[in-house]
């Protein structure tokens, strides 16, 4: 058995953090999610998969453009022509209160607002039960895992489709924990919602494939989907497959000595040109902390003139500088007079994704804050940001007034 697991297509995504783009590059970026979708279909056909799972957030919002809808329908029709079934769900971005408005091809099984199970038979006559649900509203604060059935005896494989994140009751995105997933005795959990590819458990696999196209500069690296293949021992093994020709990257140049504006611009241009490949890259540049700049170079950096010049120099390449800034010195977080190990243990216990959501309270009711805090960062990244903020506040309260100013 072989199937494709993808999530978070986010067709119609509004790319963020981009300015002064050449017209051709702007069009390339806008169409990037649609190209990734076509690559997904091409991969499914080439791999001759038994079925495709699309786990939520097919679109970036509840209302979609005609272009995005048409692209999805075209993709599904291509899979239908190859007799490849598709099981899909809607997520928190594209939640659907009324599924009857959709007219999908007959190879598509759309999961409803309540947990339901679809059973497929592969070409090798293996019976596969797939259980899951769609979002009917923006948030699902009640854990849905208790509604999933235990693995059926009459099937060869059982798969769970779950668009959500680890958490506790009251969290906004169908909160779950790994222990409860394992208790269902499924052979694979196909997750969605987190845009960074990650594995929560190896056997059986509990997998986030990440999104198929990075949408902003925090979503760096290769993006794509998972091809999952059964082994002789009945285990399912996922393999990542890239779907993008446009990615976001963070990059630090190699610089030394005191640099004037012209020299810095020349060195950045040369080094970035050498990095160019056939893939379009949107690069955030961080100058090393030890770099020494002349007054004019520093002024050009702060005012954005240096970035504009660099963009002009690289306009004919596949590298587009998104931002140019000086890296900040990283300092060890203050421990408030407590042993470091004790402080770190306390932080791990207290500064959790669940507690952050609880402390944020009504602020998370604002969609833009909710998305910024819980969707663009992993819990570990968000925890680190909070810890850094706590350390900064401690420094301000324990330093001389002149230093604080």
C-alpha cells in the first residue's frame, strides 16, 4: 500500500513581508501554491498511490477565489482520471459550516463536522479505514480524539486524519495528546495545522507533513508532502517529497574587517550570487554581530537603502533579499538568582503552549494575534521568545536607571 499525505495547502495565501517586488517575481510568488498543488498531483500519479489524504486548510480562508477553487477542482479531476481516491477535510482557516455547497468529483470523500470513517480497498485488496472530521467553525476547543473509533478488526490498516495541535481542552485547535492517539491503535496518524514538518511518534507514525509552500519568512526550508509506504512487517514508513520551486531562507554572510557601504554591498552581492540555484529563494540576511560598519554603511543599513540597492543588484538572479539586518547578540537568560537547572525546569513546566494560550486570554480572540502566536511558530520557538522577553524584563528591573534608558 502507498498513499500521499499532505496538509495546509493554503491556496490563496497572502504572502507576507514582501515589498518592492518586480512584477514577474510577484506573479511567480502568487502562483507558487498552485504550482505546488500541481506537483502534488504529478507526484501522486508518478508514484501510483492508492489514495491521497488532504488534512485541512486547503484554502487560506473560509471564502475562496474562483482561481483557487478551480485549481483544486482541476487537481481532483486529474486524480479521478487516474482512479485515485481522495479523502479531504477542512481546517480552521477554511472551515465550512455547510458542506452541501460543494460539488466534488465522485472520487473525493469529504469528512463532515463529526468524526466519521471512510473505508477504501486498494488494488492489492487491502482494506483501509480512514477516520477524521472537518471544522464547521473557526475554533474547536473540545478534544475530538475521544470521538475516533478504536481500530476496526475487519480492516488491514486504520488511519486517523486530525487537523489540530497538542494541547488541553479549551485550546482552539482540536487539542490532543500523543498518548490518546496511541490508545486508538491506529497504524498511522495523518496530522495537519502545524506548518513545520515534524514527527510526534515513530511507530506507529504520527506525522505533520508541514505546509506545501512557505508563506512567510518564518516558514523557511523545503516544503512538501509525505509518501507513506507499507512494509512487509505491516509498518507504514513516511518519506518526505519536496513540492516547491520557491522557498524562504535565513542567511548570514562571511564578513570581516571594517566595511564601508560600497564594500559591504559588493561582498553581499557576490556571496548571494554564488548561492543562486534554479529555485527562487526569498532570503532574510542577518549580518554577523562582529561586523564593523562605517557610519555611512550603518546609516544605509538602518534606513533600508542598502537593502534596496542589493535587491536591484540581484534582480536578475533567483535570489531576492527580503530583509537585511544586523544580528543581535544572544545572551544567556537571567536565572533570577536560582540555579540554572532549576530555572530551566521551571520554565519547561510553566511556559507551555497551553499556559501561554490560557494567559493570553481574550487577546487570542483577535484573529491576527491568534495566527501570529500559535500558527507561525512552533511551541518551542514561542517558548523561547517568551523566555527571552522575561529575561529582558528582569534585566531592566535590575540595572541602573541610566543603563535602562
